[in-house]
């Protein structure tokens, strides 16, 4: 039976080398195409803010992060519009359905995997004559101040 005895000086380089090889072969980097809650928090850029009017074609929930996303059609083109986490949309009673006409004020956001999105600041439902505020005056998501459920 062979017993290996290591002292602290020989263990340090081995531990360092093990972690280096682990991260080399299994990188744990966050890619832009799998955007996170943090990217949505910080991703709003007032310099890219636009106002867009269109008709809702579809309402979906992204499975990887539970964001509610609208497919907004304008002049034959579909725009992806992020409202916020599903729990927040439900709590604020934002009931948007396909066929509704809306005006979105939001910032452009790009995902490599999914393409361009619009991060919603305000949403005006023309049919219901109602305004929904999704961001504060300093462009932070309103759900950030609420209980951080599911984060």
C-alpha cells in the first residue's frame, strides 16, 4: 500500500492547477444570449429609447427566466417587448391580450441568441385607455423595489 503525504506547500499548486483546468475546460461565463435579471435591471439605456405603436400578436413567458414577452406587430414587422417577471405582471394586474393595440415606450436591448428586444418603460393600452408604468423615473425596474421573488 502506497501512502502519499503532502505538505501545504505542495498542495497549493495542485489545488490551483486543478481549479485552473476545471475553468479552462468548463467555462462558467454568462453569455449575452441568455440574458439575466441583472442585465434587464441595468440594460435600460435612455439613449436608445423609442416609442412604438402596434398590435399584440402573442404573449409568452420565457421559460429560462419567467419574463413576460409580447410579440408586437407594426407595419408587418414583429418586435419582441419585455414587460418584466411574470409575478410582477400578475401582481400589477397587467392584462394584455392578443389583438390589443398598445403604445410602448422602451429601450432597445440586444440578445445574440434571440435578437433585438425592447425593454418596456411604459405601456399604454389603447383599447383599455390605461397606462402601466414598469420602470421608475431613473429607469430602474419597478419590480426591483418589490419582494425579489424567484431571484
